[in-house]
């Protein structure tokens, strides 16, 4: 089914509650919403709803063996709906959330299976972007945050590029240009020691220093 993308204009610093509520209603209706994150635009949907997650993969043309990262409004939302971060995760979250640090934690069985892609883990962060946090808060759940582009194409910080690349995504929450910059650092905190999965905005040296 094809949609005509609806563009909702929102302030990046002080997201209007009515606009966020409208976007949240779309998420609750199992629709995909494109929105700005810390660096580029991402695709938000309910990660507990298999049909909403399937719509993400269809929009991107994404292989189903690739997991989807999540974002949340705050740490309490992560622990309430996804599970504990563990001692290392708690310490890193204290230092770097909101911000560009993704923590890999055990995936709860209630998540749509495609979110973790069979890995048993899920990546989550509390983003620095106010719009992304506001939408998670309004939806009362963490949301997916995979980049808003066709699989194999570069992500974009420009909402106009997103609109052209993904015309079948129903809703674009347009807060202007996303900040850009390096992606989030990804750290696996499911074991006895932290494991660097992807280098990014936070250096591995800083991660280790935080945990000493």
C-alpha cells in the first residue's frame, strides 16, 4: 500500500506537544515516522509490534538479518520496558546519556523478533535530540531508530532528501537539518567486560576510563 508522506513541522529545541502527539498517534496506528536523531534522520516505529517493524524493513529494503537500533526517552523507560542495563551499562548511561552512546543489552522476548535479528541483544540509547526523546515519551515506549534511507544508500541529515528517498513512509517529523557528525559508539555490556562494537562519537578510551 502506498502512502503520501505527511510532513509535520516541529521545533528542534522545543517540540510542540500537539505536533508530537500527532506523530505519536501515527506510531500507535502502526505507521513509520521519519525523524531527526543525534546525527541523521531515522525511522521510528513500535519495536514491540511485528507489523510495524516489518514496515521499517519494507521501507528501507533492508535485509532481515540486520538488527534495528532503538532510542528511548530516558533511562527509566529503557529499564522498565527492555530490562536492566547491568553495572557497566548503568555507569556508562550515567555519564553519556542523553548522547551518542548505544548500549547492547539482552533483548527481551516481548520485542518483535526482527529487531534483534536473532542475536539475543538489542542496541539502545537515549538520544541528545529533543524531538526524538519527546516522541518516545509521548509513545510511552522506546522506538526504532534505523537510518532513514534505502538500504545501501547513505543516510541523510536533510529532511528533503529523506522525503525524496522514502516517499512511501507515511509521516515525516520535520525539525530541519539534523546535527550530523559521527555515529553513536556501540558498546556491548552483556558480558563480564565491555566490548567495542562500533567506534563513533565517544572514544573507546573514554568508555574505558568511565568504567575504571
